[in-house]
C-alpha cells in the first residue's frame, strides 16, 4: 500500500484512460446542448473512463471526464455519469458535474447559466424510509483523481444500519458504526477509518461533505437500484474449490517476540488468519512454509482490495508450500490496537506467527521463510535478524534507504508522473524535508503542542494531516533504518522490484539494499527488477498509484514464476 496514504481510506483511485465512444459522446452532446452547455464537439478532449458492470436499469455505468472547448464554460473541467439502458441499449446521461472555483458541483448549482440538474430525482420526504437503499457518489480527490463511494442503508429492529463501499478499491462491505437521519439530514460515521459524511436530502439527491482524518471533500449521492457488480473482477483471482487444504486458524501474540519492545506492555493479542497446504495421504508429510507479511495500511490476510496475498498464497501452495497469511492486529478477525501500532509491533506479530507454525506437525521446521510486500518486506529482515528459525526471505518492493528519504523520493516521483512542474516539485520537496525532519525528532519531544505550532508555521496545509504525521506509526517510519537489519541477513534472500515503482524507487533503494547485504557478507542473494511493472507488480504505463485499480491484472504472471524458480534453488 501507499506509504504516504497509509492510514487513509483513499489509497487507490479509479479511472482508466480511454476515449468516449461515439454513442456516449452523442448522449452527452444531446444533453449539454439542450441545457446550453456549449463546447462538446468533435474537438472536445475526453480523458478518463471507467466502465463497470451494473445490474438494474442500466447494463453498465460510465464516468467520463472532459474539458469544455468553447462557450461560456470554455476551459472548464466537466464530468458526466452515463448509463447504458437495458431496454433501449442507448447511453443516457444521468448527471453532469462541472468544476467551479476548484470545487466540483452539480450543474443544477450553476444557476446564472440556466442549467438544470440532470440527476436522478424523487419527491423529498422526511420519513427515514426515503434514504433506505443504495447510494453512489464520486469523491474528486484532485482534478485528475476520483474515487467512487457507496452507502447501502437498511433498517433492522427499527434502527438504521449500513455498509460503506469503495468499489474502485474492491472493498464493499465496511460496517457503518452510526447512521442518523433527522429533518432530511443524513449523518454517517465509520470509526475505523475516521470517516464522517453529513449531507442533506434534496429532491432525490443527498448533497454534503465527506470528511476523513481532517480532509474534506464535497460529495453528492445519487440513488441506485443496486451497487452489486460495481467491483472490478480479475481473471487471475483464485476460485473455489481450491485443490489444497485451507484452514481458518488463530494464534496468540504475548508481545514478547521482539526484545526491544516495551516490556511493560503485558498484553495478549489474538490474531486470525488462513493456513493453506497441499493435500496428501502421507500422515507424516511435512511441508516447507512461508509466512506472508502485508504492506502498510489496515490490510487483511488477503491484502484486500486487490487480494494480492490470496493470489500469491494460491501460487505457492500449488507449488508445495504451506502458506500462512493473517489479518493485521485490529483488522477484521484479529484483535488488538491497529491505530497505535508501529512497524515493530507488526514485526512482533510475525514472530507469533512463526511460533504458531513451529507448533504444527505438518510444518518442516527447518524450511520456514518470509515473504513481505512493501512495509511487509521491511518487517521481514527485522524478524529474520533475531530469529534463527527463518531460512530464507523474499522481499517485494521494499525500502533500502531510511524511511524519511524514501517518503521524500516517493512524493517527488508521484508528483512528476502526475504532471506537476519541476519548480513546484522542488518547492514541495523542501517543505517535506522540513516537516519530516521536525516530525522525526518529535519522538524525543514531550512538548507536542510546540511541535504542532512549528509544523503549522512551516506549512499551514499540514494542519489537516497532523494526526497522521504525529501518529506512532508515521514517526517510527520516518526514523526507520532498513540497513540496521539488512546488514545482519546472511540467509538466502530474493529482492524483487518493479521498474516503474514510484512508491519505492528501485534504483535508489536497490543500491542501498545491495550495499547492506554485501556488508552482511551474504553470499546468496539476488536482486531482480522487472521491466514495466509498478509497486504492485502490475504491468503499468506510468507507475502512478491512480492506475492500480484500472489495470487488468492482480500481478504479472512472470513475477511468481520467477519466485517459483528461485525457491527451487534453495531447497
């Protein structure tokens, strides 16, 4: 997951670059001409499109962004939501939004140009039953980044309940903690992600503000018959029944696996996961084992939304390995405090996972390895540096430089790929250095309020990010030194990276990893960079995180094929 947006729900963005079809352009042209929005013609630039299967009134839904080329709105960014009718097969414009002073608003708000709303309407009623159903909205994170959000609201025992969805992140059933509805005002809270939406029902649409961790976005919701089938489906996704054994397992971490953690934390955490291993008629058969370690963010055992770990586990189990993957502490079925956990706490959980495998008769205790992705690949060397029962490491998309240097490079690379000019990139880089340096030192400060004031003086924009910047995880990450642990690794190690990884720059980081492993006098390591692959090891055009949810593969097949062949060399 994205280091920079680690604690933010809005990590994966949606649109795939393509051109509108002539039928879609015709539908938009018809509506905007009728409503006096000039400039949609053959020269109009259509940029981004995300088609999705959709049952109900429309067989599919498309979101099209374009720039108006002439007329009163010349140069303005606009966005159209279209639906392809089941009955007629024609594209219909459901709603158009236009950018006004940096904010995306419904056309119904552009009153001085006599433009009417094109969205779904129904008579407003103050009754709670009016809001029961499925609602879809679009969060415009930046001018080029958007994210679909869904709310499914039902009623049980005379109480409103519901689920939050992010179809572009393939996460659709996130429990809503609180729903209030009074006098046409809807108030929704999702505590785990610190999300609050508050909006007013007006003529069939709910218009309001979506807030997450201090970040505010305008959000307008339109009612849909269903939100099913909005999630992208991958051909690579493993399908049941699996040709191997799958067990739901749990184990206890007594916070004792990493010697430098605070010994006063006398706690026990129950962690839950899945263990898979090959079918066998040999009761004495023992399997080599691999523990999968998730990247940054509130990841479950599969690394939802894209379920990379389900994919990887399937590949490795078919190869003859027992594979353990588990929900991070505080996530899904695992207990514990996620919010205040650091990289070292997560490493401690991996130690507990190793102890669990050692307790199982089916595991070959002399052949246990770790596979980590992103932050998970930072954690693996921590654990292997003090656990002698780890025999090999597979590190995917991992840092070699210090945490602060890695984040500064990440921000620079993402901005450059996103088209930000060099002057602004360099300005932001200098601000980031000052902010991160101050946050980095805050671990030693008892005067947090003074630190906050200094940060705001550097950049007022950090005010909304303060909770993230000063969180235990972020402060620990900035101070993290991968070399401290890599320099102790002498076991077989495979380091994998993508050429177009702009979250963890392969040139910068692989150089540092090589230096550390050489210092360890490791005689059995390999560093492999795959051409045209991004941080998630997908085939990518630019490597920009906003491509992740658009691409057609979970992971390029040649990556796990390479892992398979490397594992054969260490048996």
